[in-house]
C-alpha cells in the first residue's frame, strides 16, 4: 500500500518494452529502417502521452528521465530563458521536494521565490496566487495533487490567473496523471510534468508537456534530440512503455478511480471509527482516489511502518524522496501540524493489486498495532490504556 513510492510495471507494458529492447532496438536518429522503426515508436508514444493530458499536438510532449528532470527543465528553463522579463517565481509550501530544491537553487542565483501557504486541508487559495503577482513574475508552479496528503488543487482557476497576467503556468502532475482526468488546454497549463512509473510504466522515464509558444531554455546540451530541449539518445524501450501505460491509464482511469475511491473510503472510515484519536490529513473529498493519509496521536509513523511491515503491509510516512531525513514531512508542517503530529502520520496509497480483502486485513490488524505502540509510549494518557 505504498504505490506513491513505486508501482509494478503493468505486464502488458512490459511486453512492449521487451520488444523494443531486443528486436526493434534502432536509434530514432538513424536514417536506416531500424531507425525509422524506432522513430515511429517514439512518435506513437508521444501521441499517447499527449492524448492522456488533453494536448492535441503530440510535438508539445518531450521525454525525460522522470518527474524530477521534467520539473528541472520546466522551472529552470523558463527562469533562464525569461530573466530579461523578470526574476519572480510563485510556488507553494507543499510542492514536491524536487520543486522546492529547484527554487532554492534559483534563489541563490538571484531569483525571488514566493511560497504560497495552504490551508489546513492542503488547499491553495487562487486569490493568494493573484495577490502575490508582481510585474516581475514570470512563472507560477503549483502541483496538480499532493502525493502525500492527496489534496487536488484548483488548477483551472490558478491557470486562469496566470494567463490573465501573461505569466507561464507549470504544473507538477506526477501524483495525478493517470489517476484523475487532466486537460492542459482547458486548465490553462503551459508546462506539465509527469512520470511513467506513477501509472504502471517503467521507472526512469518521464515527460514534460510544453505548450507551443512557451519560451524555454534547455538545461543540458548535446545532439539536439527532443526539439533540442533534452539532448541524448531517447530511451525507446522506456518511452514505448510510458506510451502504453498512458494508453491503458486513459482507458481504465474512470473505472479504476471509482474502485480505488471505494477502497480508500472504506479504509478511512474504518480507521476513524475504530481507532481513538485518529485523524485524516488532507481534503476529505477533493483528494486522489488512491490516497489515505492518516494521523495517530501519541505514536510515531516509523514505528507503525515497522509494525505493519512485519504483518505483510507496506505503507509510508511521507514522500519516498524525503525519507533520507529524520525531519517530519514539510507538507504536514505546512498544513499546520505540530512536529509530533506530523511524525504520527501514515500514508496509504492504493493500486490495482489492492482489494477489499486487503482493506479488511488492515482494519483487522492496525488497531492492535496502534494499541501496542501506545502502551509503550510515555506520551499516551493513562485513561487510554485502560
């Protein structure tokens, strides 16, 4: 139940990647027939990814190594290319660590960054974005949905504000793509980052949508592949896999979203009904269909992770990309939780393999794990131990 950290590759996707690893292994830049076959596969995959996000122009999609590289190219690319117009970037306090660290890097180079706070449910108020705009603002970057707490943002309204002020709008959609419908045209998005593995595709592949006319500067130089914005021989097996994953996500997203929402809601209700002093983090309804972020007073999430792991249940206490630090999640602190509250949170992210029986199993064993850990904690009130 930690699909935010990594998803299995769909077997149908794996078959497609195998074919382009051992049979159609040409370089798409080559002039011969093997190269032409690889180029056709590249273009076909580009079209499938574009279709998933509502772009009518496949050439607006370029491939990268994942969400982090796509975020780097989007944010640094716009910042460097448009610094003659301004040096101000607006983002939020709950962005993925890759976006946060890119902004910190740009601050050291003289760019000004405004971090918009969120409410206690992790929601960004569009008016706050509007109020932060100056005549030096060149970019607004807001994630589509938060991978830790599941909250889905009012992207369309924020994009409208950005466009009314002639400001580029970047969206990190890694946590959302393939799980909820996205339409870059209707939602006023200029740049959109997505990742293959977050929709059952291979790891190490991602994509960046760049709307036609967006002024962006490459951050790596080389042979000029991917419109000169991401040089290097394309990873055709991975890209084909991402294209297939996007195709299946578009076909199955609605039905699978309904199924996961039912499982998610059963899990949330079961926990809140049976475990005293347990709470839901994030928005109660405007959240990803597979995300349940739950908080338990008087114990630490890391202890819960180990206790559940011994019972065959894998969960997380936050983003896998920030797990190397002992500090509590910056997302949970941003929604107003105290350090000890943030430390007591668990993230369940469900996937295709999860079933109603899995929810029953978790709900059957989790109360006992919580009770045992609370009995060991000096923070637990004595009346709760009776």
